[in-house]
C-alpha cells in the first residue's frame, strides 16, 4: 500500500505562482512513477506532469514552460512549481503514485488540493 498526501493549494491571481507538494508513505520502494493530475468542474481528470524512477519527466502541452515537477528521493516527495498561472489552471490537483507490487501495477491517489486562479 502507498499513501500520498498533497499540500499547497490556494487562491492566486492570474500571473501568480504556487507550489504544490506531495508526500508518499508506505511501500515507497515499489513506486515507479509519481505525478500530478487535475480536474476542473465538468471536465475529465487530466495529466499535468509526471516523473519516473530515472528522473524523466513529461508535461501536458498546456503547462509546458510554466510548470516544473521535481522529486526529492530522500524525503519521498514530489513538488509542482507553477508560474504564470491562468484562470484555466483552476482545478482540483491530485497527486498520483504508480506502484509495482508483486508484478501488479497499482495507482494511488491523494485527496486533492484546490487551486483557484482568479482576480
């Protein structure tokens, strides 16, 4: 089992910045990748960014150049630094961990943190 807990959401004006953090616990040795997803009202949950074991990263086109995902292996955390925020970035942001446990892949989700970009 893996548990992930997000923190750092809030209200920010357009053009502002926020940093989200996610802490993983439990069977962390089984985690193969972690990432951030978001879900806006009336829309499907979508991938924002993820980072794999090797450190490789992937970003949604809509956030490239504005968001940066990073990982601290010693603390078992990932962060999402968001700059130049836009109203369309408003959503609940979820941390996700993918774990390989005895040959089966499991996906774990945090409870979500609200990010609101508004003047």
